[in-house]
C-alpha cells in the first residue's frame, strides 16, 4: 500500500511540475547526426562544423556553402549576410562589401576582427579593441567606440563602457546609462540585466519591472522567460511578466522558447516542453537548441543533427 501511495504522489508531483505528459511526439530527424557543431536555421541556412571546418547547409541537409572554413565559429545569416572568419559573406558564399575603385581598379575589401548578425539593418563589428555598427552597405553608422556590444532589438542595443553595460539607440547614444554587470537584448519590451550580481528585468525606459533576484535569466518569448533561482539541482523554471512562475522550477537547464517549444533538461537529457510546461518531445538528447524555421539542432553521441516537430 505504501508503494502504491508513494507512486501516486510521485506521478502527481511530476504532472504538477510539467515533468509528465502522456502524449509526447516522436521527433522526425531531418538532417542526420553528422556535425561537431550546429547553429539554428536563419534565412534557410544553418552554420555547421565538420572535421573542424565550418560551412552552411540548407533545410534539407544539402551543402549550400562548402565546409572548408577553419575558423573558431561561423555567424548566422540575417539580411542576406553572415560573418565568417574576418568578413561578411552573402548567401552564395561570396565576400560582401568588396568594391572596385573606378579610377584605380583596385578592389577594396572590408575586414573586421569580429562581427555579429545584422539586426534592424545594422551589424555590430569589432575593429581593433572597439566595437561599432555597420549598415547593409558595409559602412560605419556608429563608429567603433564601445568595449563590447550586442545586436539591436526593439530599437536598442546593449553596449559596454568602462566595464558596465547600458543601452544605446541607433545613433549610438546611451538612452539607458551603463550601470549593469551584464545586459541582454530587449524582447517583448523587456530585457534581462544583471545588477549587483543578480538578474532582473527592465523596460525600455531602464526601470526595473522585475527586481534583481535571479542567478540567471533568459528572454521573454510568448510571455515566458527562463530564470534560475538557485545554483543547486533543478533551479530553472519560467516566469510571466508579473514575476509569477507559470512553469515551476524543475529543470537543470531551461532555454528560450522558439516556435512554441523550449529546450529543457531535467537531469542530464534534453527534451522540449510547450508553454504549459508539458513535454512535447521526451528527454533524449545530450544537448538541444530552440526551434527556428521549423527545425531544431539536437545532439546525440557527440554529433549534431536536426529534427522537426
């Protein structure tokens, strides 16, 4: 009798925490497990690494840009460009922003120490030790003058000066003064920031709408943001903008939602839950990324592939 009672309690707790769902779907493998690293799909292409070299595949797994680039990482496509090594390329793999001088015939090529994907028509690039932003022609619109930056979102971008993060507008002017140890991009009008060692959320005016109280925090998507309340076992859950837990603290890792599902790990395996905290794809992966353009990168036995719902 005690065993039956205990089993019933365990099942009830699992259902309440979202750890149990009777109707998990078997995922469909679209791209076989063959890669050392794999990024999300953007504009029909995903960066993948094989034999220590990066390239891009399409959503059927076909090689679109050869895997020949021996670099630390490859960027994602946005607005038709991706950062690769020390320059941007177009979707054909050709170097972007190169121009021929009409008088001398000399080809001018633009190189950068680092670069991020385009967002809202601007891309963050590093020149020397400083970061700035270029437009879709490869010209600087915000001169390199920041220690570190992130991409624009909802008209603002995180930027660091004198060791602290704030937010700049598209003219490169701080509209939220640097005072944070870390700062995320805005999503649904809110951004996760680290203030005095704890994460909370601010609005676009820089005012806290959720006070700093978390060890880690992600982005709001579908009105839910992953947060970690403790460093010990199963400290991750999802909160609403009112700072209530919509999905209780149950996970060791919880990432942002993408296309209705979020990759989470309860114990050591990753699966996907819906916005109600129910398993849609049972835990079975060594690692997993959010869904993007209908596909998600997942890892099994040290190799990455792609699944669809």
